[in-house]
C-alpha cells in the first residue's frame, strides 16, 4: 500500500482547522474552517496563501540542459533569460499533454521545472526515458527538499514588501523572477500563480524554513487557502487543470494541446526547437487553429474540439462530464464546472470600487465542437434536464491590477442607453452651453498640471480656425522638376509659404538641417519615421517582402517610455521578431537601481555591443531627467554600428536649448515630437533630421518625406499649421525666459511638495527633476483615487504607474507638469502655495476648491506670447470673418 505523502506544512494545516483529504498521493487541506467560498473571496479581496509543495520540482542542469528542454517541452526554453519563467507543456508524439508545467530560470546554469503532483512520477519516468538522447544533462528531484508556497491577491505585494523591507521584488511583470532574504532565509520569488490574480507570487524556500515563512506571511494578513478554493479560482480564471482540460476527455479521447487557449503562449514552433516531441502533430493543430479562429473549417478534423468558457444563464450547476447540446445536437462535454462566488463592484471604469456585496454564478469550461463561438447558445444536461447556457469569452479579467474582476455573462456586452432629443435647437443650445462652461472651468477656475497638455495663445487659436482649416494642400518633391514641390490642388500658394516659414523656424529652434511639419501628432511622427526606416533599410531590394528593423533599443513603458515607441504602439508593425525570444526584437535601456527614472549609462555600452540595434529610441513620457544622447552616440560610433539614434522629445520639445538639452549637438540623428506640450503650439507632430545632402543617410530623410505624404497624411490640418507657425514665432522669441522659468518652477514645486511631507520621486540633490515634470508618489494603486480627489478640488493631474508597479490601474503616482501654469504667470512662490494645497487634499483630505479657484483667478492672462493689442488692426480683421 502506497504511503500518503505530506508536505512540510502538513502538521500546521491539521492544527489550524485544515480539512485534510488525499490529493494526487498527498495529504492536503481541501479547506479551512472559513470554507471554500470565503477563501475564494478573501483571495480576490486580500491575499490567499496556498501550500503547493505537493507539486513536483525538478532541477535540470548540465551542458545539454537547454537542448533537452527544447526537445521535451512545447515552449521555447531558449527564450528565457535569467530571472524569467514560462508556462509550458510536456507533450506526447500525438500532440496531447502528458502534463502542463512551469519552467523557471533562477540561475544561468540551471532550470527548475514544476509539474503537477498527480503526474510527478509519470513525468519523471518520461523525462528519464528521454535522457538517453542527451549525454550532459542531470535531473534532480527537489520536491522533498525545496518547499513551494503561493501568495495570491491584491494585497500580496504589500505583504511581500513588509517582509523584505521594501525590495527587491521581481520586475512588475508576470513571469519575472528574483531572490530575497526574509527573516534570514533565502527565498526565490516568481511572479506566477494559478488563480488569475494580477498580483501574484510563488515562493521557493528550503523545506526546513517554510513553516516560519508561512507564519510570517499570515502574520501580515494573508489567509490560508485550501485546494477547494484553488480550483474555483483557477476555473474562474479559465485556467486548465490536468485530467479535465488536458489529458483525456470525458469520452476517453486525448485532448489536443491546441484545444486549450493557453497553447498560443505555451507552444513554440521556433526553428530553435528543431524536431521536438509532438511537433508534427502540433503543427497540424496550429494550422487548423489559425483557420478556425477565422471561421475557416477546412482543417477542423485536425482540431475538432476546443476548450471554451461556458456560463449558465438559468439555475443549475454544470459539473465535469455533463453533456452539452446546441439545438438538440450533442456538441461536447463540460470539463470543469461549479458555482463560484464573486464580489460586486459599483461605479464606472477606473473609479469603480469593490463593494461588500457577494454574489454567485454557475460557470465552467467545456470541450466543444470547434465551429462554436462566443455568444452561441447552449444547453447543458443536468440530471436529465436541459439548462440554458452561453459561450462567453471569459469569466474573469486580470489586466487592471491590483484587482482581478469577475465579469458575469450578462455584463460582457452592456449597451449604454442613449437619450435622443429630437429638438435640434435644444441639442445645439446644450452643446454650446456645456462647451462654454467647460472652457470657463478649465481656463478660469482650474490649475492645469497635466504634463502632456498646453493652452496655445489666443492668436494661435484664432489662426487655427481661419479659411485653411477646411482646405487641402497635398504635395511632394518631384525629381523631374529639380525636386521642387508639386501641389495637387490649386489655391495653395499661401500654405506653401506657411510650411516653408514654419520649417525655417523649427530648424532654427532645433538646430538641425530639415524638419517635416505635415504630421498631425507625435504618434504619427514616430510611425512615419519607423515606416521610413523600414523603407530605407530595404531600398536595395524592392521585389521581396520588406524586412523589419532587426533590433530596437528603447525605454520600456513601465520605466516611463513613450507608448508610441513600444511594440504595442507605433513600433508594432515595423520591428522584427527576435528568433530567440519570439517576441518583438526590442531591448530596453537599463535603469539605475536607486533611481529607476534614470538610464544606467554604464550598463548600456555592453547591451549595445551585444544586441547591435539598428534603431535606438531615447525619450520618455514620464521624464524627470535628461537623456544620455552624447554617451549613446559615443557607444554607437565606437562600435561602428549602422544605427539611427532617435530622440522622441514629445514632452520636452519646448525645452530644447542650452538650459536643458540640445539633441543634435549631442549626437542625435532624428528628433520627433509633439508641438503642444512644453512646446506651446497647436496639436501636431514633427520630425527633425540632421542629415546633410551629402550624407549617405540623406536617403532616410527622403523616405521620411515620402512616409509623411503620401504615407501618413492627406489633409494635414492646415488650420493648425497656421496656428503652429504663430506659436513658433512666439517660441523663438520668448524661449529663453520661458524655458528657464519652467525648469525653475518644476524644481521649486518638487521641493515644496517634499517639504510638505509628500513623497516626491527623483534625486533630492537636484530638487527631484531636470524637466517640467514632477512625480509624486501617493501609495500603491492610490493614484486614480488621489487624481480624482484633486480634480474635485479643481486641480488637474494624471495618475501614473511607477517603474515598480504592474500597470496604470495599479498607479501609485501622480505625474505633474508645470509648463501650462508657468505660461499663465505662476512663479516659484505660487507653486509653493500650490504645494500646500496638494498637501491639504492628499494628507488631510481638506476641501480646497475655493482656494484653488482664488489662486487661478490671479493667473488668467497668458504670457510668453504676442498679444492682440500688439496687432490690434489685424486681429480685428480676423474677427470680422466670424460675425
């Protein structure tokens, strides 16, 4: 008779109310005294602590370790850098799963494979059988010596920080790993979990130290959770369980790996994996999957059924094995199902809050015919009765940390009611009234501190609505006419003159050779540049598919990088895939450990040498420091790289000059930017280049012009072009005083906020900032709350995630810019007054709206601009067109 195994925490479970059962050969707690429902809810609300030491843990090392893992696992182990992990499967030759697993790489020379408890012996035997093909691999079963516990839920991060004294935690992205010391014990930490929680940690520790670690975590407020709630949590998250969604189906047939939606992330068909176990079968499944999702069923025989989320729409509980019908026809079986609890939320969007109200819903996963899709109605046979159900895309969403949110089936596609007012005059009156009130509120009663915004001058705005606002002026240089611009429309002489004058002003301002002004946003400017670089790279071969940019170095969005410089943004269609990682071929700038807002210049040189990027993108949207343009230029030149150095100055374009940075003097090839942030123009985008006509790279400039038109724009918003020219005149005339005052105000404001006892990010030795921005830390995930509270007091800021947070919904900071209120005349002493108002709102919860309005009333007249009185005759004539 086989002995039931026990984890190092077994006695603790039994002594603290754990209801013990046999599971996978282990004596484990199914629940504690509070019960499965409460354990589920406590995990979603706070932090659940799970003993997962029953899972198998195999250390794999040796010269052939990577090759071995590439052969026996479905995912691409070569993609893992040190301190990274990945979900994977152990396949058989038929394309089914022997098990699913997680692969961790805490060390360069060793991998850790975690497998399911019930499959540990089977997995071990399978892996041992494959060792004969690899001479330099050692597999060590560490299940008995290395304990594993899991901390899941929105309060998990704070618990970990309390235990380790502020860090270091792994990078705030899923599958990141790290190490720390807790109460003198070495602990390996992974940002992984099996609950769907966006804030999740799995901890590996010596078995003799796990009880102390377990109790230390509970002392910080975590709740012990048994296997019962672990199952309801994973089901709500739509995660597969071996024996249910993997392995054999209720009819005894093997479930194809690609039946599970997670196969998209767990299976790699990279050339780096060569002919791994099951590859042929998985390739067939993948081809079928790609067609099925596009409703092409020609290969459905290779993937006849898929695991889909199902919600019951009337009373009942669908259990594993129950048959599922559609219009009387059997279409599959439930693989998992139960009634799960969830918390109700009230409010809308980021302002929504969890209530104390609990609810329940019947949900499940089902293996269904592959020609079924979300929204299809089903019936589940429950004890001889057909109960209505529906296929849903998900039961839970986790992309808004720190909370995972239940999404009941009837709330996935809620239509907003629209009140239709049939009286047109009433609608027009309402629109005009509300527009007047909004403008009065923002321009006369609010302190506007969003760093990506600006109010352009009265004359710039007036020019922006003159006749060109509704016109076209497409043009491009034509070689047959000695590269003179040929316009496609008549009546464009004035616009041609405006463009030429604007280019001249911007060339003077930036200190470069050429400026493209036709882009209508900074995002579009970046996209045009990326497109142009691809065009330039492929200039010698126009017959083949264009290759993308091989490698790009940029600031990661979590470290403050611009969205448009990310693969999720404008870079998406222009950067290649790294054959090793199978991800977009980007490498991120390293940052200083003590100041994650600043690039670690010393560490850049080796990274540039290793990755040899074709494009380096400097610049951030969360920026309190200058960018190391000169140092990067030096590294690139010293290594002889064919690399374009680009500086996206969207936020700091208006600060170009000797008081901040002069990017072209420092070595930038290209500058892009928005013209409506610190640069106080209308909303547009520009690209500046420093390639002389004799420079071989001037062909890139030609490509930029082509990708501006006809590549990106047709009508390039001629009205705002006029406004921008006037703003350019103002900027070149007033920039010295304006720039110095912006920088002085930012430092004064940051220092004053700090002196009030608020936590300002950055280096106190330089008054926390070198730009127009101030970053104020207000507490993990508290950013949206405090931003809303400030808005209620007529102070407008935006919340922002810091480099230590998981996403914008977990924002713990406020991003503040002084540029607009500087332009309205505020000085350091006024920002000191404002800092006290911030303190009153944030620390004391005092309502200061009246004081804010009174302060704003002193600053209604814009400075650093030309006045209507200076050009009264011309301005009056402009006004006559709107009478």
